[in-house]
C-alpha cells in the first residue's frame, strides 16, 4: 500500500430558510464566520471556516484501505482540531481505488452510504466506517448495507432506504474516476503532496500552520 500520502437562518414574515450545514462552536476560536461542515456536489465534505483564508488540506481516503485507517487513527484528531480552530480547510474526498474484489465492492458500499448521511452526522459516521472496516484486508467482505444502515442510525441518521439501495454508488464511482488518485491515503496541502510526515501529528501540524506543502 502506498503511504502517500449556514446554518443561515433568514427570518422574514412567515419565511425561514435553512441551509444544510453543521456549525461547530469551539472555545477560543477566532473564526470570523464559524467552522462548518458542508457537502459539495461531488460528494466531498469540507470542514472549514467559510470566511477564512487557511491552507487547504485535501484528504483522499478509501474506507476499505487499512493504511487510511492507520492515518485516521494517528492524525484525525489533529486535523479536526486545526480545522475547528480555523487554521486549515479540510476537504475529505472518499474514493474507491481498488479494482479487485472484495475490496472494491466493500469500498463502494461504504462510500455510497456516506453520501446518504447528512452533514451533522457525517464525521461520526466516518468514525463508524473505520471502526467496522473489514479484516483481513483483501480477503474479508464487509460493509454490508444492513450494517451500514444500522451504523447510520447509531449516529442519528435515519437513511436506511438510501443506504440499502446504494443510491449514490454510480455517482461515487464517477467522481472517483475523475479524482485521478491511484493510491490512498493521498494528502495534498495547498496542492503539494505530503509524504510519510502526514502520519505524525506534530509534523503534520507544523506543515499546516506553516502554510505550505511539503513534498517527500
């Protein structure tokens, strides 16, 4: 495995408009407009201060990838903390890179299910996906649609029909092909590929707060 690594409420006379985003309140944050998680048309998820000018960290991950799970375990807390402090704009890109079975189908089922889950539950669902990653890799089938629907309900998302029907499977595969990623995890900081330093929380934080990417 290659280690490459608002809610805006407009109240008028009998009018309330809600945009589907989730806002985070962090003590001491200096974010001008607050940090929000939003879904993009391509299915990626952006965690950022929408009014800020922080470095951009693009994270391409495959939920059936054990090295992605390792990266998640090591640095996810750091990445989310920096995003909620307004110090980085994180763009999560779930992709499928595997061609062989059962990994390919595992990956597609998980990513398609994630597209069903609303913003306010998505990060928690992502945690569930890594916790239930099939093992041993390359041999075990997993991410059964019923189990995925149950995991979504666990984090407060009642999206059984969407998950079980795999409504977003084709769209996910189309976007994965467009990404042009041949290995996961792949991390880009302001467009520059990060190497193994991305697996170390302190080193990754220094790269992010320094405002430039590092090529290794």
